């Protein structure tokens, strides 16, 4: 029981410290922003390749639709 109370108090005080604006800004600039930049830098090539594939698929679908419509009008 005592350990549970100690952990509860420790967690409560830690959360109070994290919620302060100054600490929140420091966490964002020193922890969250670098993680996001790292993840985006590694995912960027995959995003580009996926976008290119989507574009070519869209162009192919439009071309097929045009061929189908021209075939029906003959």
C-alpha cells in the first residue's frame, strides 16, 4: 500500500511539472520536434514514391476510361 501511494504521489508531481508551460515548451523543442524531424526524414522517400505511384495510377485510370469511351462510340 505504501509503495502504491509513493508511486501515485511521484506520478502526480511529475505530471504537474510536465504540464508547466516552460517544461512543455522544452519537451517539445528538445524531444518531440527532433523525433518528428527524424521520422519525416526517413519516411520522405516513401512518401515521394507513393505519391508518384498514385499519380501514375490515376493517369492510367483516366487513359483506360478514355479508351473505353472511345470504343463505345465507334
